[in-house]
């Protein structure tokens, strides 16, 4: 287990390094002079030269990259091109907002979807299973920006709804619907597969009730694939909320990244991307560790 953990930590750092190189390389391919784009074509040459010197844009590309990577690794994420604000402070503040939204989404999505998946599996091929399956497919197929716009139309401003409900709960509810269908269907499939195995028949022959079989034996094995989906969803919730944050104008890291791309604010783009990749990689690593803890066969492998 320790060797497995060390390997995944090494892989995490390699992933971050490769990501940083790719993203930095892509920013260098953007057309136009960054200094002119930021300061405007009416800016004097003195202003342009001062901007380039301040942000180290006169150095060779490789030197710029190594300087940025060294600064990022030591906590100096640079200054914003637009207002010279501290990038680290800005990104972490927006990240805190995204984490709050992701936390509420998981609190809503995980228990509801698991309950729906278990109920659908136990009631397989009944009308209950049919309703839950149709609902799951519907929410999976409905784009999040459509759901968000519908919520904004239904709960219109000025209708007496509190600000926290529109600005915080509705974005979380929109993200919940995106995840709910995937997790519910994964749970349903896992439970149905486990219910067909010989050990379930043996447990029932010993006199155990359906509830005892389900909670003492089936769910432990059936939820293994679901854990992976949930863990990966954590990474998606940090970076994949871009659309939802834009629809609701929610000041998270996803909206920050979109704003930075639109304004060619390279330090923000680099830092926000690295944070998103970090959370996605860590969530995958935690999923593997949970798998190993819950399934001894994986540990032995």
C-alpha cells in the first residue's frame, strides 16, 4: 500500500509538470503581442517596454517557463497582467468559492443518487425502476446551461427569493442534476450485479432479510465503481463548473479562468489551470486508495 501511494504521488507531480509545460507552451502560441493586448495599441513604447520588463516577457521562453515554475512551486504565482494584484490570493479566494459550491453539490448529489440507484436495483423491472431510470437519463442528457437558465427563469429576481438561494443553492442544484444521473445509474448497475451472485443466495438461505443482505454484504461491493465516479466528480466539480458559474455569475475558479482567457491574463490562466488539474489528479488518486482499502484483492495486486 505504501509503495502504491508513493507511486501515485510521483505520478501526481509528473502530471502537474507535464500540464504546466503544455499550458505554458499553448499560451506562447496565442496571436499578438501580450503587452499590446493588455495595454492597448495607443500605449506609448515606454509603457509597453516597462510592462514587458516588469513581467519578464523579454527573457527567452525557456527562462520565462523555469522562472514561473520555480515561483509557482515556492508560492509566488506572479502578478495579474491587468491590475498587478497577487495571483495566488485571487485564485485561492475564487477556489474557496468553488469548493463551497462543490461541497454543497456533493452533499445533495451523493446520498440522493445512491438511494435512487439502490431503490431502482431492488425494484428492478418494476414501474419504480422505470421512473428512476427515465429520470436519470433525462437529467444526464439535459445540458447544465439549459437547466441553469430554466432555474433562473423560474426563480426570477424580485420574486422574494433570498440571495443565497439564487446565488448559491441554485448553482449547486444545477450541478447536482448533472451528477445525479451518472451516480444513480452506476449504483443501480452495481447493486443488480451483486444481487445475482451466489453469496447473496447463500445469505438468503441462511435466513437473512433483504435489508440485512443489502446493507451488510451487497453495498460494500456494489459501491466500489460508484466511489470512482464520485471521486472523479470532485475533480470535475472544481474545474467543470465553468458553464454553471458563468450562467449564475458565480465567482468561482471556473469563471475566473474564463475571464482570464478572454483578457489574455496569462498568470491567472496558468495558476487556475494548475489548481484544477491538481484537484482532478488528487481526486483520482483518492479513488484508487479507497478502492484498495475496500477491496483486499486490489491491495494484494
